[in-house]
């Protein structure tokens, strides 16, 4: 088990390792030879790259998607006490945590509340003087998972924790289906037989625009749809903690700040991963595959390290107490602020 003194050195010793890395092998719950469904993207479908040797590599969960799955752990006990809980209320007694805002402190959600000015000042402190402490006391997971204030100060902080899932040596599959309505609506007088035939003919074409077919009143085939991928190689999840980026954080009591952010980063990185990625893609860790953390030195040397989750949590709690966790805040969504922010974008385009 890693000693607290070693964790301290990772946070502040510039001669220490440059990163911590972990590789996990994953398998579908149905079995390692079963089909999984990766995400689909506009215009390209599955994101599958072909390497020089012909190997096909599929993106199963992107860096951004992994971050969005990992960050909400800080809403749960015992991790919630490690960060300020910033909540935005809206509508009829609805609310959303900043931990679920895709752009974190730089999200339009924050600019649509009275926290907008606090966020701007925090980003400006970092942009102008390298002081990350105001961000850490307002939204520290923005330091852990990265943030870019692209709409205001242009302050940009890299991810300290990064995770991605890829599948190696894959084949693309297709599937077909046929929808059959429970009634013959033409016989029931909803429309004529000729209208039914026309609807079925149009419904079978790409870009079906027939209203009867769209609403499920006639037979509609779906052919050569995306059918997932067959993985012949490995499904790999790789996690890294960038200690170089961590040590560049400065500001009020920088050593304590870095220990605090390291604690949060290690908590996020060592927590059991959320592996229900989407319908048709529920994965688990491969129980037969070795997995261990490695500290990577500046010379490329690797040393296995034991990151015990209980020890990591204890370190994070001590570091949070020493640095001082920011106050919890609950603020209402302000439609006028949102409209004013959108108008800024229109003004920039016009200029």
C-alpha cells in the first residue's frame, strides 16, 4: 500500500513520476465473444479506425464520456464531503448538480446563474496569475477532469484524470428488422388499401417521411441497420493521472492545493468504473486479466504501485481538510442571464 508520504511527493516533488497509469481488460456480460454496441456519431456511424496493418480499432467510450461517468461519484457518500455541492434549481422544484454539467465551471448552466461572476473571477485568477485556488474552492472537479472557459476568459486547464475505452480487431455487423402492426388499419377504415400500400412502399425507403409509417400504422422494414461490433482482440480501458499537469497548479498554498486535487483525482481514478455504457454495451472487468497501477518515471521506467481505495479516500479526506473545501451553494437558473449570454454569441458572430 502506498504511504501518505509517497502521495505527498507525487503531488509536489517535480522529480517524481510523471504519471500514474492503469490498463483494464473488459468483457461483455454475455461473454467475451459476444457483440457489443459502440456509440454512433453523426455522418460516420461507429467511430472505427483502420491501422496501417489493417487492424480495426473501435471507440467504445470517449475521454469526454468517461469523464462524465466518473465525475458524479462526488455526489455520493462518502465522496460528497470532498467537494462543494453546487446545485442549480429550475422549473417546478427541479435541480441539477454542476457535477453533471458537461463543460463544468465553463458551462452555460453556470453562466445562467448568479455564480457567473464568481466563475469569471476564478478563471481570470488562473489566466492572469496561474492561481487555481479559486476554481478549486468553487468547482474542484474542473481541475480534475479539465475545463475550458472558451466563451469568456479563454482559461484552459488540461485533464489530470483521463480514461478511454477502445476495442481492438473488430468486425462491423448489421441487423435487419420488420415492424408488423397489431391491426390491419386499412380494414378498420383508418385509410384505404391503396394508401396503406403507398405508406408501406415509402416506409421502406431511406429517410422514411410517410406519416402512417412513421406512426406505426403499417408494416415497416428496417434493413442493414447498425448491428454492433464483434471484438476479436481486447476491449481495453486505460486510465492515467497526469502528475506533471497537477504540479503546475499554483496559487494560495499551492502544496496543499495540489494534495487536494491529487486526492480527488485518485478517488475518481480508483473508484469502480461505471460500465453500463449504453443499450447493448454492458461490460465487466475481466477476472482473469492482471490489472495494477504503475508509476511512470521521466526516464520511462515503470514501477507497480498499490493504490488501495480506502487509503486513497483517507488521503483525500486529510488533504480536503487541510486545504478547505468550498461552501455548498444552491442557486436558481436565471432565464434573463441565459438570454443575455446567448445574445453575446450573436453579437460576436455579427462582429
